[in-house]
């Protein structure tokens, strides 16, 4: 069985979709943070959002790299 060839044509589109979804999750968590009285939940959501923000920055860099590679 042959491995599938590396098809990167839609990588930029997929990365953009992941960025959009992650930002939406950050916003939803921010709403939950403002609505909860439980300090543990609030702290957990804040920590998770910090990781999400870092992931978004990494995905944006990956998107730049992917876009640059498409035009080579």
C-alpha cells in the first residue's frame, strides 16, 4: 500500500479555520468566567485561555509560513 502524497494545498485554509474556532472558544470561556462564582473554574478557564492565546499565535506563524511556501 502506497502512502498518500503530501497534499498541502488546503493547509492555509485549515489553519485559518482552527484559528477562528480557537478564538471563538476563548470568547465563550471569557463569558463563562464572568458568569461563574467558582474560583477554581474561573482559574482553570483563565489558564486554558492563556494556552489558547499561545496556540493562536503559533498557528498565525504557521499560517504565515504556509502562505509563504505556497508562493515558492
